[in-house]
């Protein structure tokens, strides 16, 4: 009986070790919306209707030292978030559309112009976020560190002031 417990423990440990965390370098950044051109990389998982995501967006907009790679992870509790993400991903100038949505300019718009390509793009981004084990927004990857929530001190610790 002891040998079976040891084998089961070994299989469990081996399985946990093989489930390595996903890092920014593991992500297909070509599937992200790129914002900025600074030397520091910030990977952002966001929900267009999340108030903390919008705060983080305003903060990062004020930093010229970062390049952001934005993936959308719309939460079910924000019923228009998925459509807003699809709208952004349907546009030619995705960065501009991102800023409009995150600034609240599309709030209250009954129907947004969404393309089939934008819908597929949003589904791909959602799969990327799921594989990255994102469960809340905003979630960030900066220099191999992952953290959730809008925390100015954490940003300044990782990026400098």
C-alpha cells in the first residue's frame, strides 16, 4: 500500500512541475493590441468596463517609457465588455479605439460596429488569457512578475517612477 501512495505522490508532483507558469515571452504578442513604444514591456489583461482597468489604463497612458500589449478578458458581470472588446478588435486603429472605449466614450452606445474578424480576434485573446491562468482584471505581466489589480506602488516598484 505504501508503494502505491509513493507512486501517486510522484505522479502528482510530476504533474505540478510540468504545469509551468506562462510568461510574457510565451505569449503570442502579435495577437495583442500594441500601445506605446517605450523600452519597458507591460502585458495587460483587461476588461473594457472594469473601473480598475480604466484607472490602470489612465496611469499607463501617462508613462512614455512603456510598450503595452493588451489582451481582453471581458468578465461576465460586465455585459457590454465582450462587445466593446470585439469593437476595439474590429477597428483598423485598435489603439485609438482602445483609448475611446477605456475613456468611456462608447458607454451607453446601444450597438457597436463589430466584425466577424473582431469576434474571432476576441475569442483568440480570451483563449490566450485562459492559458495564462488569468482570473481577474486587470492582470499585468512586467519583467516576469504577474500581479492583479491597479496598484501604483507595484507599477513604480517594477517600472520605476
